[in-house]
């Protein structure tokens, strides 16, 4: 089997495992971290609710909930293997996004479809994409093989 195909498949399996672990065991806890009242009041007074909530979701919920785990998993995996980093990262991100968009396009959600449905999935995509690609590239630079 071609090294690129192996890399994509390995990345997809790793991405699915990390998504499962994060979605069922970690993201609920990071989502429970409350935005401080002073920041919420400031955002309300300055009509900045959406940007503040978006950044909170990006930096606190997603980065702590799945970003760190994704980065560590990809970094360690690529340090121990000789697979191609770019294809592992692509497979990881695709496998991570499939369950999210499967849910988003399910009939109960489609009944109430709005732009907000798509926008609130962006922090997850941004964090996973950046953490995985940065960790993959760094792992190759420090590879033992």
C-alpha cells in the first residue's frame, strides 16, 4: 500500500479516536467553564457578545477540550512513525469533521437550519486544523526515525 494512503488512513483512525475521547469525555467539562461575569457584562455593554462568545469557545472550550489532545496525539504518533505528516493531518481533520457535519445535516437539525448552526462549528474546525497541522509539522522536525 502506498505511503500516502497509509498516512491518510492512519490519520483518519487517530482523528476518529481523538474525536470520540474528546466528545464523550472532555468537551463537556471545558464547556462548563463559565465566562467570567465581568467579561460578559463588558461584552453586553459594548455589543460584543458574539465575538466574545466565539473567542471563548475557540480558546477555552475547543482549545482545552480537543485542541491540546489532538496536538499531543498527532505529535507523538508522527514522532514514532515514518508516515507522511501532511497526509496524516489531512486524514485526521477529515475524520474529525465527518461526525460534526453528519450531525449538522441530520433531519432534526435541518428543520431549524440557520447560519448560526454553521458558524458555531467554526471554532472546532479552526482549533483542530491549526493544532493538528502545527503539531504534525513540529513532529517531523523532531522525528527520531
